[in-house]
C-alpha cells in the first residue's frame, strides 16, 4: 500500500490523534502535503463552536446553543484567527464533552473523510477521537503523544514566537487541566485506538516523526504497522 485510494475506490484516510501540542497538527499537515491528501484539523471544529458560543453570549453549560452552532458550521468558520486563543481552547474542551455537539461534528468530519474537498484522493484528519470514533476504518491510525513537560515547552515556544509572553507554570496547569477533561469525558474520550501506532515524540523532532510515519505509510516501516483494512 503506497498511499492510494483502496481497491474499492474509497478515499485513503489517515487518522492522527493525540493530546495538545504533541506534534499531531504539524505531522498531519506535512503528511497531507506530501501525499496529496486533504487535511482537517478537527480541533478547529470544536474551537469554532466555542467561538460561536462566545459570540452568542452563551456559557460553558449552554448545550442547546452549542449544538445548534455545531450543526450550522461551514468551512469558512474554521479560518477565524481567534480560534487559536487560549480562552477559545478552554471552552472548546468543554463543548467537546457535549454529546449533541459531538454528534453534529461527527457528520461534518465523516463527510470530509468520505468526499475530501478539491477532489483529493484521501484525507488526513487530526484530533482526539479520529481513530476510535470518527474513522474507525482508517487505513492508518497514529497516536502522537509526548510528556506534559515537553508539550508545555513547545506551547511556550510557539507563544514566544508569536510575540506573547506566558508563564510556564500556568501553561503546564492549563494543559494538564485540558488533558484531564479530554481523557475523562464520557463521549469519545482521548485515548489511542486499539490498532493505533503510538509514537512518543518527547525525544523526537518534527522531521524525525514525519520520516518515521511516512516510512510506515509507504510500507518501508519494518516491524509491525497495522495492515489497512481489506488489504
Ligand atoms: O487540538 P485542539 O487544542 O485545537 O482541540 C480543541 C479541543 O477540542 C480539545 O480540548 C479537545 C477537543 N477535540 C475533541 O474533543 N475531539 C477532536 N477530534 C478534536 C478536538
């Protein structure tokens, strides 16, 4: 298998899951570009719902407004620069625990995977539950993780590069809080799929992670990548 649509003509789907700042977004973008696939950062969907909730004056408990926002989401909503703000990320983690929101966003994500935009022959989706819930039949599933300290260090570097100053202790605490919320929720919690390949990137840079994953996708990986279904 070398990254083409399968024999039944279904799009090639690659799932990349993991906690915040583990490197999954960078990996997913590079994979998509290299393999000519569409890319969906699914965290942006939850962030876009959070942003709409803020705009509507809704609070963290306003599930009806959040679910309506999720059902009405369009691609342009994912381009708002405010999506990266910390406040939006924290609220995103709360709306992500709402079953009505998850159900509406599931449909959006599955449409994207089944009919990738731009006529692409497949898609890379990154998030928390792609391999477990959104695309359980994905040809490849990767779970990208790293120690809390390493992830907080990367987030601090990102913030510094963007000209923002941040306190290390506060970033660590916020990240730990969000991890706990993502892992503990009842619906589609953050965890590796049973057949995911787990990559700990604590000691790896982005180039090394990309090279390793590409080798697995292109069948050069040596021991044990899972076989694509139907292969
Ligand atoms: O990856 P991120 O920080 O942009 O994600 C924002 C929040 O959305 C995160 O706290 C968890 C949630 N999320 C989710 O529950 N499922 C996904 N597939 C993607 C993100």
